[in-house]
């Protein structure tokens, strides 16, 4: 009998109950007991859902009040000094202070721990903070309490831990002596706590524990590989069985290491890296369990059961009971329950599977191995085949016009008419901008009034004409403010946009939307990505009327504002039947039409945001160039259909560019605006060794904070930038869009920003 299990279930709840409870607690409307009760109910409900779906071994430890990495930091007593409670007993207040920061009143006060992306997902974890003299000690009972809760409910469970090497890898050493300190030195100090945890779990009657080591899918330095052997050797004698799990990427050069670890089982991700299957199987020691992740934990499509079964049957013949069946990774990254979607049409709904449905897929696959003739197995296989057939023929997916257009793309389509040096002269002559031109990144404050107007329009309470007028009035306000401030290149303010991806997705053919397809992003924050269902195309212009209206209000240059193909793709659930590259190209063609329509409407600058360009980088360096090539190509395809004198801007809101700077240059945008203020222009170090050819707007103030920087500070940053980039190529702008800010602080900051540009112009003259 092949065992079916899951690596983790979404914690947020099918109606985002955890989000609501957390936010009520933070507002002071729900006490700790109430919050704990919500957690207990959610865990009980989620175990039951998984069990009802047919899974045999259920995860514990996948629940977290904010983030599972943070729970581990508490468990290990890795609590930065500034949060350490007086009695040394961390509690929920400590946890939330570490996650969200704390005023001086609580927990010693202090800024929150850093938040960053969990591998290549859109989930964000709290970066563990260590000191050089870090000590670890078991300080948090949550995992044991949850195991007891599950046992009391009669469940057979498998606690999930982040492995010691992955945990250390994710952390950062701070404070005195941090520079030059190798955090691997902390391993010996950390392992005894793992030993203690494993002992406690064994004493609770736990048979199997899952130890997640996703860094086995990364390019690891040799000393980290060695540390794996050392570390797991030390944990070898813990009195329970260990399943080491790797996901999001293939084991590749770490394969020998992974299969050889002195543990009892290995989980691999066959969705991301199917090619590793035969080698893993060959090299797996005969005493070990192999868990095959065949159901995609990161997307919303139903699994092709026949295809999965092909591999599973083969493995089952070889491994028998040593074969386990699982989703590729934790289901944290997929929405909770498709059954909740009451407004999706039957055809589309039939193609989808959320976490609950994925558990059922895993269970039926395991059952199919032992009992292929069972009626539920036959029914599931028939349904899966029907889906495949309906998708193969559906006009909703296959659009011959889009495919023909893709076929007809030539190299010239991703090539501007002239090289940058010639274009920029024409653009300068046409735009007549001063030195140190000032602009903003696109959005202005999304006030309550704006959101209410959008909502009322959606609900039919506002007519089209009333809604248009409400938005026009916002645009008039934004233009007026910008003219008063004396900005050089204006924007319309994006009042009509709920979200920079969804706004465009809603206007493209080929996209679909769910009502409840929420996925946790961090803490109580969830996102609901749009679904790329079929070939993508743009039936009509998407932004032209708004931008034309805005341009009509001013003699200054109005910048058109679009989201780029790579970002559209990264922040959607993609198709699996065609490559990401092809989807990016379809998006590029749709956006290209919009760029050209804006040009035809007299718009002289078009900005194409690529906020997600860098996060698309694969986990393995060897795959970087392949990605960068098609991502760059997609951007060029969407941006190159215009005349030389039309200026193309792009925007990226992060600052780690050093390793991709050549691809950024290859995008061939005329101007790029980037985030740099928080890193004090450090980003520009990349420009020291690489001669970036085009114009750059390094952000001069941080829009994430309400703080209003003064003029001197911005002048200092710009001078610093001018040491690396010729002043004639610099623009002056904030780090990112201003939609999360209020008008008062926005205007105050922009007054100072314009003054900074003027001061520098004066010096130049
Ligand atoms: N134009 C967008 C805005 O200003 C860009 C947002 C982003 O880069 N995340 O809001
Ligand atoms: Zn940005």
C-alpha cells in the first residue's frame, strides 16, 4: 500500500478566518483566548478536510500565527534582544512584535524582523536574526501542543520542521562581529535543540517527522554540503523516523548527498524537476521511503492523473510500500477549497483543483496503485481524462488568431528603430525637459473615496458616466497637484486601478478570476492571483482614454502607465500546457498594442512596469540565462513597436541588480526608475563596473514610510548617484508608486524632491 500524505495545508482558512481573527486581535477586538480558539478550530477543520479527502498521514506544524519560519525562531529561542521579554518567556505578544515591530511599551520595543520571499514563491517569511554569540534553547511549545491536539482528535500525524541547514541558511547574523562570521558555526549550537524536539515528539508517540530542507534544491557552497552530512549524522539517533523534504527545485548536484543522508525517507518535487526521478530511484538506499511530489502544490490546475500514475506505477513496482505519494510542496501556496467558488462556470471549475481537491488527487493516486479497479479510482481517472479532452478542444484555451500572430513574430519586432544614442537625441528634442527631470512612478494616494467609487461601480450603484466622472475628478486633482509642485513629467495617478496586474488581466481575453482563491502572502495578508486560462489577447484599448484625458488637462508631458508582460505572468497563476515563455510573449503582444495606441493618441512617454522581473529568476544559477533571455525578449517585444521619439520607461522596485544588470540593459528601455533610497544608492555599485547605457531614475525617497525626507537628504543621494552615473542621464523620482501614502505627506515629500532637483540644476548652471 503506497501511503498518501501532504507536506502542509494552507493555514489561512477557506474564508480567511485566520486573517480576520489576527486583524481583530491586533485591533484589540479579540483577546488571546479567542485567537487561540480560532487557531484550534482551523487546525481541527483542516485535518478533517485532509482526512476526508483520503490522506493517511496529516501534517502538524504547518499552522502558524504569522509565519512558520518565525515559529521556528521562537521554538529555538532565536529572539533578538530588542524583543526579549523581561521574564524570558516569549508569548504571542513577543511573536507579533517580532513580526510587526513594537512600540516602546511592549517587549522591549523595536523594529520588526526583515521580511523576504520564501524561495521563488510569493510567500514572505521573517528572516531569523542571529548574533555571533547566539545560543539556542527550546522556548516555544506550540508544536507539541498541536501534536497533542491532533492525537486527541484521533489523527495520525507527521510533524513538519524546517531543517537546521535551511533554517540557518535563511537567517542573518547581525550586530557586533557579524562581518566575516560564518553562520554555519551556529549549527553545532542549534542541533541539540533539534535533538530535544525530536525526543519530545517521539515521547508523544510520533512515528514520522518531516524535515524540510528546500535548500537542497539550490547551488550550495561545499561547506554547506559538508554540514548536511555532519548535521544529520548528529541527529541520526533521534528515536523516530525522518523524512527529508526538498521542493521547488531539483536536487541535481546535491542528489548524492540527499539520498545518502542518514534518515529514513526523502521527498522530491517531480512537478518542478521530473527529470530527477530515475536517478533518485536508482540511487535510493533500499531501506528508504521515497515520497514523490506529483500533484502541483503551487498552481490551481487539476492533476493529469494518468500522467502522474505512469511514474507512480513504475516506482511502486520497485518500491512497494516504500513509495509515498504527495503534492510537490506544501499546499500553503495554493488556494483552499474550490467548492467555495459558487460563481465559476462549470467548465472552468472542472479544470481546477485547490488544496482540498489536491489532497483528494493524492489520495486517489495512492489508491490507484493498490486497487486500480476500485470504483472511485475509475471515476477519478475518467474525470481526469474528460478534463484533458475538454481542454484540448476548448476555444476558451486555444485562439488561432493569437497563435498565428505569435508565429509571425520576427526579430525586427523586438528591435527599436534606432539605437539608444540616436533615439535619445530625438526624444530630448521633442520632450524639452530640464536637467534632473522630475517625475513619479505612477500611482497617487488611493484614498477611501477612490476605493468606494470603484466598489460602488462594481456593485452597479454608480453608472458608467458617474464612475468616469469620479475618476476624471481624481485625475484633475492629481494633475493640478503635480503642476503646482512643478514636476516635469506627470502621471494620471492610477485611481481607476485596484491592482497593477488585475486591472489589465480583467481587460484581456484569456484570463479568469476566482472569488475565494486567496493565498497567504505574509501574516494576515493574502493575494488572489488571476488565472491565465487560455491564449491571451487584448480585445480593445485598456488605458488610452484615461491617459488621453489626463494629457488634455496639461501642457506638460503625461506619461502613459502599463504593467509589463513578465510581471503580469509572475503575479498570475500560469498555464501548464504551454511554457511561461510563450505566455510572456502573448502578454507582450497584447501590451505592445496598448503601447502603440498610446503613441497614436499623442502620448510621448510610456512607462512599462516590470516590478517582478527579478523575482522570476530561477533558483538555480544555471537556469538564469534561459529565463533572462526570454524575459528580456518579452519586454523588448512589447516596447519596440514605437517610433524613436517615443520614450519608453520601465520601473523595478528593488535594489539587487548586480547579477542581472546586463539583462536590464538588454531590455533597451530609454529610462529605468529603480528603488535605491533605502540602500543609500548602494545599488549603483553595479554601475561602477558596468557601463549602463541609458537614463536612470534612482529613487530618492522611500515610499514605504510616511516620513517626509528633507531636500538636503535627497540632494545628497543624487550627488552620490552622480558620482557613478553622468548627471545628464539622471532622473529624480521616488522609489515606487505612492498609492499607499496619504496626500499630505506625498505633497510634502514631492515639494522637497522638486526643490532638490532645482538646487542641482542651479549648481549645474
Ligand atoms: N506604476 C505602479 C505604481 O506606481 C508601480 C508599482 C510597483 O512597481 N509595484 O503604483
Ligand atoms: Zn515599484
